DNA sequence: AAAACAATTCGATATTTCTAGAAATATACT
DNA sequence: AGTATATTTCTAGAAATATCGAATTGTTTT
């Protein structure tokens, strides 16, 4: 993973609301959750939630699939894995 | 680790220049590097560099020790480990 | 004490991000 | 077609961040 991509993903996770969204979706499993279900858990305005979700989607940490009028969001586990790998590599280089 | 701390650290790593600073220091080993040595590698103004370093210090990802007129910066490996652990836990909950 | 060096703090500007209400879009139901 | 539901896009103000030159602080050397 190139450093720009890593920095972008880290920046998006570096906001409490977005990290909470991501955590909720990770824990929800591959099936994911509807936007409305996330909103119920977080209790924030829809426009704010939508803004944060779209940022996470933009960097590849989430995906969305439409099912009728419901949009389901899913964590992209492999992206987090790649990000963790990047951080781990950085960490272990130079470690005694 | 509580989510606010994780978000703070992620946000600080979520900037290309800071992530580069952190990577350089991780790879430099426990002994760390002087600010001036980092500056040579990155070629950015001192005031900008100082600003970014202080942000990384503030969230505990770096420490600094003065040696005469040189300030040496060191990566706090255990903080990155804790952050990675936080992310890994979030990831594996709900994973099939 | 003065000059040189390392790094930070100050100050100012430009840019981005956050938040949320209002309006718009997309889909489903009657 | 019209209404309800789900979600996004638009808009705008407030707050935070990024950048960097100039001034400042702390330390060493002469």
C-alpha cells in the first residue's frame, strides 16, 4: 500500500463518529447494516451521517449496496487488513 | 484503548507528512533521530515540521528528549501496537 | 558577552472539515 | 398519479487544520 492511500484511510478513521460507524459495521458482519440502522445506533442527523459514510466509502473502507429504498453498508474487511499490514510493517522495521 | 484516543491517534497519522515522519522514526529504531535529521529527509520548513511533530507527540505516538541543543524524537512503538490491537479487535469481531 | 546553532512559538492566510437544515432524488406502496 | 420512506445533495456558517516567514527561546562555542 502506498503511503498516500494509507494516510487517506487513517484520516477517515481518525474521527470519532466515523470510527464508530466503521466499528458498528465491522461488528455487524459481512451482511452489513442499513444506513437507517446505523442512524438509530448513533442518533445523529441523516445528512451528517451520510456525509461521514460517503467519506468512508470514498477511501474504500466501506461499500454500499442498494436494496430497494434501503442502502446497506458493509465494512471492507480486506482494506482494514491492508491498512493494518502497512502499519505493522512500519512498526516492525527498526524494532529490536 | 478507548475510541476517542484511537480516533485522535489515527487522525494524526492520517496526514502524509506526519505519516512519513512517523515512518522515518519507526525505521530509525529506539534511538530515534534529531529534528534536523528528519528535516533533511523531508525538506520542509522547520516551523511546519515542528508543528507536525508536536501533534504526534501530543497523542503519544512520539517522544522527545533534549540532548544539548538537539532534540531527538523517538517513535513510541507500544502506542502503535496498542492502536493496531484496537483496529484488529474491531476487525475480527463479526468476521466469519 | 557575543555569535552560532537547533528548534519552537507567533502570527497571518488559505484551505478543509464539520454540522445540520432544507431541498432533491430514488424507490416502493396504494 | 400521488404519497410515504430512505437517503443524498446542496448550502452555509463555524471551527479546525495546514503552511511558512519572522521572531523567540534554549544551548553551545568562541
